[in-house]
C-alpha cells in the first residue's frame, strides 16, 4: 500500500518525484524477483492478485492528470448513447447538442478532428458510458479488466511452467498503474483481450490441438483487440507459422469476419477515422530521439517517417524469418520472444512515443524478462516531463535531451550486461508442440 500511497501523494506535485519513485519501485521489483528465484521461494497466486488489487484501487478514485484521452472516450460513448455515429461529427460540430456534451467539450483536445478510435473501442465506450456516465466508471471498468489481465498472465505462467513471481513485472509495474488505473487508457482493454488470447493459445498449443470452436474464439479475441488498437495486427504471421494451413485459413477468415462485422456497424462514416489516422501518421511525433535526429538531418517531416517505417518492416521481417527457419519446431519461448522483439522494435521506430505505448512491452516482460525491456519500460516515464510542463505551465517543451534518455537507458543496460557477462533467461521450452504435419 505504501507503493500506491507514494504515487498518489506525489504524482501531481513533481516530475522529479515521479521519476524517483518509479525508479525505486522498478529496482525493487527486479530485486524481489531475483531473491525469489535465487532462493527458490514461491509466492502464492492469491497473494500476487491481492497485492495487485491494493496497488490499483487508489488510482481509480484519482482524476486523470497526465492524459485527458479518457474524456474523448466518454464523449464518443455519449454520442453512441444518443444514437449518433461517433465517426460522423467532429466535437466542434455538435458540442452544443446538449448540456452534457457542452460540459465535456471543455476537457477535450483535438476538437476539430474526427475520432481516431476503432470500432470495438467505440462499443466499449458506449457500454461503459451507458452504465456510468462519468470518467470514474470508465476507469473502474478498465481497472477491473486489468486485474483480470494479471489473472490471465498468472495462468499463462502456470501453463508455461514459469515462476509466478515474474507476473509482478506487469501487475505491479508503475507504468501499468499510472496508465490504466490512473489515466484510464483504452490500451488496457486491448491488452486484456490479448491476455486471454495468449492464455487460450498456449493452453491449446501445448497439446497442439485446436478445435474449430477454439480457433473461432481466438479469432474473435484477436479481431477485437485489433479493433481497439491497431498495433496487434503485427502478430498475425505468428499464427500463420504456428497453425496448420487449414486451421490458419479458418482462423484468418473468422478474424476478417469479426473485423467486417464490427466495422459495418459504423458504416459509412467510419471512413472519417482514417482521415484522422492519416493526419496522425503524417504529422504527429513525440519523444523519439531517432525521429528528431533524422528530422534535423533531412529537414523534412516525411523522410524520417519513411526511413523509420522501412527500418521497422526490415526488423520485423528478420524476426519472422527467424520463426520461419524453425517452422514446425516453434516453441512457446520462440513465440513470446518474437512478440517481445516486435513490440520493442515498434517502440524504437515509432515517431510518436507516448509512455502508454510501452504497456504492450510490459505485457510481455513476465514471459521475457530482458533487461533492455525492463529499463525501457521505466525510461518511457521520462517523457512525462513534457506533460508536466504542459499541465502546470501550459508550455509544450519536447526537448531532445529527455527524448535521448528514453532510448539511451536501454542501450546502456545492454552494454553493461555485455560487459558483465551473458544473460540467462529461463524459457518455457516445455511448451514446444510435437512434430506434426499440417
């Protein structure tokens, strides 16, 4: 409880306190895991869950301070409840519709843009705002879903025969507490869906037995996660490599059917989402030193994005080529390692590097507890300096020094690890499937 009380007390006061407390807590998590592993101590499932709940609950009652995205979630949800397609209008077009929208309008950013959130996220917004009509309700639901995410991570660790203590790298991580329970980011819903997806997938993959019903459920979960945040689509080749061809075709068709169904609910105005998405891809950038260097050298906003996109595609192609070389011998460890490095690569080459993007990396840390990922999950919090200045002084200062520290931390961690000796990571090799032909 001291963990949450410290955050709760100092978060709104100082960027320095946020960094100091976060650093201490991440170091304590590493030392805790080291102690439990070295001395072969097992932490009970129920105790991890109980502490997780205690850490998250205080932030559910705290107003969002580091991001106001949740107000746009509520706005979209209220439009749905008023039988208005959220993709049909910009907030600036209809804020005078009723008093609730007028009041909420004051808390919105990007009022002249159509909503950028995909269809399944909109359905969630509509249900949540129908039940609660306020920010607390949205945060409460996302907080509860995140508790279940921790549950499925623990169950997945059990299936993979890995120590349960690794789960605290997600369940007790400062970034998770701040971004989901504190700020209520919709990424929590996407990660919840992915946690169920991977739990069911590894449960079946261990037996190498996938029924048509199971594949349909997996495809529904995957399409839903994709239509909350588009990022999970990068994992699609994993299913191609791991499933027999006929089962992959069924999986892919069910995935496409889910996407078409949810998208059709918002036709034809959903096309406006892509208008905002194109503006985001072509113009927004935040706290990525690689982009800043390329922008300085090229004096162009387009060239750095093209270069970083090419590098991202090249890197994930190399990762998937590694999986292809091991086809029919792919283990759970290989799958998780690929997901980990794909997510890490995305963060490195994303022009816009908001702290909550790191939630996907943190999700894989209990399975792949690599030092560079752990350090990056902390160093992403350094970009909050920009938000603190904006909140307190209404000044947007995205300086290169702080952006360089975000990626410099993981690089130094890798260098120190290389100098001190080779890393040893336990991997769930026991979950390799038997040799089988498609």
